[in-house]
C-alpha cells in the first residue's frame, strides 16, 4: 500500500486505489501475488456488519427486535447480503433471531461488550498488515530471510499493535456515544 497526497494530476492513472475520507489522499493498493485490485483494509461486508450492529444497538430496549428489511433500507445494505452477515454474527453469538409476529434480529450482548476488532475478525479474518504478524493465521513471509532482522516487520508490528489496540478497545457503544456527542455539538452551533 502506498500513500500519495497533493495534486491528483500526479497520481498514477492506472494504479488501483482505495477511497479515503480525504479528497487529497489516495491509498494505492499493493496488487501482488494472491491479491486482488479490490483488497482493502476493511471490506464492504465488515462495514455493513458494523452498521447493522449500530442499528441494532439503537433500539429502545435490549429485547426489541429489528427486521432485516428495515435495517437494510435504513443503512442502504443489500437485503440478501445483510442476511448472510447477520447469520455469520449469529453463529458467533453476537446477535440472535426471533421468529413470529415480533420477530427479527437483536443483540445478544450489550453494545459495550462488542468490539470493532471482534467484528472485523469474524467478517474479514485476521487484523494484521503482514501474514507474519497475524495472531490468528500466522504465516511466514515467503520473501523474508529473518523475521528478527526484518525492518519492514518491525515497523508494521507497531502499526498492527496500534490498530489492534484501537479496534479491540472501541465498542459499538463507543460509536453511538461519538454519534451523540457529534449531534450535541451540531445542535450547539449558532
């Protein structure tokens, strides 16, 4: 992955990119062996999973269910895709489904007990920039002579540790609190 900023006219026209929130910054994806041009840090499926969990967390009570179709419409998620995502989360004990008149999905755990890191690992797999840094799916890099002396590994180990720290300490409840803080801040503006 390569970061470029500045004048968009100087960016490589044929390089695959990932979108960022900054219009002056593009992330060029490393399309090497075994990688696709669409590979990014977090998948669309993971974003949908997090948005669905936030929607479920916003319900009035812990026992209140939400219909898949309501979540899909509210969050602009394809319904069939959301069904698959919620099934994955159900199999991992994050959500439950109920049938019948008051059927739908609900959180099995409180939003402050569901971390972004846990959800990303369920949906996307290991949270590591290099296979030799993965805790779940360790794999030695094919082109590495010595992990102990690898300069690249040392740098990305710090990146992985910082990323894990943020993701494993940030919960669905934290994202709701940030949303509420932002809404309060906007309401106070003249």
